[in-house]
């Protein structure tokens, strides 16, 4: 069984999905799921992207099973590393996905981050921040959406090309591989063939640098997106010789070999 390890329901600021609908959709698709509600402790608006974790875990405990797991997507930041580590240690999550959503205190979704920066400068800063965050967050299980910036960057061609940022990407991939961490393969953008083709060199390089495991996640905020583009993800994993895994009680679980 494959697991969709990146799903947001109503405890995430920008999702209204009910867990019952998520579970039903996953069952129809033959997938296990991990709920990963989204918390960014460094988000400029203190009312946004906070999660009442005890309330979230208590409400969903009744659904918890081998195929419905409860995790968290933690927004990484050097300045909040200690707070994040405490939060991760304090709660009985199945899985911790660490993601970069803000760089220098600015949401990558917002134009201000790109103002006065060319693509090279913006992507270098993004990848440097990612590396700095990985160095001070050694308790995450997987690094979320390495291509997140491509969703929102205001450049003519926002794609993250391995060849354009190879040094910085290598450092990120090595930081993961050397610590036995996973790299997420976020399926949200895999509907485009060109995106798949540009991500393959990054995931192949992860393998070359010693990485062996990926988590696959749709980042679904609605039931229709659960399991989206998983065929493409499975093919990328095969091409790059990486093994899709999921986590239960923070322990890595393997997909049975085909
Ligand atoms: Zn995210
Ligand atoms: Zn997410």
C-alpha cells in the first residue's frame, strides 16, 4: 500500500477538509494517509498557521489506525528551532514533515520576497535557508516540497533546475542523506511533464549522495487532491531508485516491494 503523507484538514489555517471525507477518498484510492496539519510558529500574523495540537490529536484519536496516521507539517526557521524541537518532542506524532514556507520572515507566496532579487539570488537565499534550518532541526523525518518556491516565484521560468543551483542543492541533499532523513516528493506539480523532468535530476542526485528514502505527499487541502499524481511520483521513485516510505510512531515503514 502507498501512503499519501501530506494532507491538510480543518485544523490547518487554509483547509476546511473533514477527516471523514479524506478517509473515504483514501479508501476509494487504496491509499493510507498521514494527516499533516500546518504550523508556522514564525508566521508574521500570529493568528495564521497556528494549530491547537492537543485539540487536533484528541479530536482525531478515534480515527487513528494503521492506515490513518497523525503527523504535523512544521514550518522551519532558525529563530524558532528550539520551539519547534520542543513541540515535536512533546506530542505523540506519527510523522514530522519539516518545510520552508518563510525566508527572512517573508512568506514565499508574497511578492516582497522577490523584489530586488533576481532568480539566482532568490533561489540561493531559499536554499541557504533550507540548509541552515536542516542543521538545527535534526528531529524532522522528511523535508517537505523542495520545489515549494516554484509555486509562487515571480519569474518568467520559476522552475528549480538542478544544473542552476547544483552546489546549494547538493548541500541540502547531503544534510538529509548524512542524517538518514527522507526527502519528500510533493506531487502537487507533477501533472506537468516538464516539472517531472526537472525534478528527476534532483531526486537522482539525492540517491547518488546516499539518500535512499522518500515520502510521497499530495499536500491536499480538498478530498479530490488526495493521491493526485501518485503514478508520476511512483515512476520518479523507480527511475531514481528511491524507496517510498511512511512513518508510524516516528518509525519508518516500507512499501512492500512490487
Ligand atoms: Zn508546506
Ligand atoms: Zn502542506
